[in-house]
C-alpha cells in the first residue's frame, strides 16, 4: 500500500495561514460557500433541524471571528459521514455561509477523503486536513491543528475518531453529581477504555502552553454539542443516499464554551494536583469532556423525543 504523504503544496505545516497560496484561498472561497449553501438547503428545507442553545454557538463563533482573543474548538459525536458539512450548513445564517473565512477547519480520514488527487484538492479547499487513524497523537494532522489553534482559528474535532451510532439511553443518576465527585475522574486509572481519543487533550494542553515555564495566561474556548438523527439523513448502510423529511435535534452546551486554562485543568480535571504527569492530564481532560458530552446526550435525547412526539 502506498504511504500517504502530507499535501505540503496545499497545506503548509508551518504557519499555514501566512503561507497558504493565493490560488488555494481563491479555490476555498468558492468551495466553502458552495458546499455550505447546498448543506443548508438540504438540512433546512428538505429536513427539519431543531437546535437547542443555538445562540450560544453563534455568540462563541462571533467572538472568535471578531476578537481573536483565543482559539475556538467545537467537539461533537459522529453519527454519519455527512455530519460535516451538513450540520454546519444548518447552524450558520445565510450571510455567514457565504464567507469562507468564517467556516471551521476540520479533520478528515485520510483513507476515505484523501485517496485520490481530486479528492485531496476538494477536501483541502474545504478546510479539512488528513488524519491517519492509528498513527496516534503525534502525527502531521495534530501538528497542523496546533498551528491553527496558535493562530486562534476555529477548529472542529470528532473526539471519538470514527462514526459511532450511539443511541443507548443514559442513566440520569450517573450525571447527578458534579464531575469532581465522580469516582471515574481519578486520573491515574489507566486501565479504562476511553471513548474519546487523547488527541483532543494534546491540542488543548499545547494550545495553552501548559508546560511552559513562564506563567502563561493563554486560554482556549471549547464548545461541545450533541446531535441525534443524522444517521437517518444519511444511513450508514449502502447505497449511502441522503434522505429527506427526517428530524434532527442538536444541543449546544447551555453554559457556553468551556474555558480551558492552566487553573481550570489543574483544579477541575486533575483534582487540584499540580504535579500530575502529561499522561494523567490527558486522561483527566478526556474524562471531563466525556462527562460533559454525556450530559449533553441526555438533554438531546429528551429534546429529540419531545420533538418526535409532536404531530
């Protein structure tokens, strides 16, 4: 099998925004609004999308676009192969859809989206970059993502790393206590099988310079959301044909983005212990995000069934 080579000619890995070629910028300015417009038409006119706390998302994105004080990451579950871009088309107002620079950067599986030259051009112009599954958290995609975050860009990540049709109910009693009181939050328990990949924790830690010797004041905003119904819009079985007249429910975190800085990571994710190892910090961050996502899942399931009961 031919080894994948990072497309440096399209996506420079060092200071990518400063080194992107004019031709790429022109092509992306065409591809992004076109895909976003088609996605919005499909989701908002041929399907029904119910968004809870939509204003939270719009406000976070507006701050990132206008102020550039910190990078913005969104994370979500991955329900079907067209979660991205279809959901973004539904989230954005029309005027935002037409501005390529407002759109997210995102990862895409190298073995699915970057197998042919034409696909490489299309997906990179769509502000996606290739991640090689199984290569771990120290690969070119992660380095590229950190460069984007250093430039205070908007990045979306699927922390599960693959499509997962998770419709199992959640026990509300598991979420009745604050995260700090849960027994699962012990960061030294390395035997547990994690749902989220550790790559998201690496991005957060390096984006805020956690290991910096100086007293860094850098922070990062992360907004989770959960959605149900996208696997009905695009069933995960052949022939993979998008469907119409389906209902999708999306919930953004009601409290707004989580602000990750050194203090928050130590006090909330690491039990107040400043002497944790990098591995322990990654585990703590990953578990915290899983807990937040489970809370969102419970809320989304309630909203989804409420909408389904309406005639």
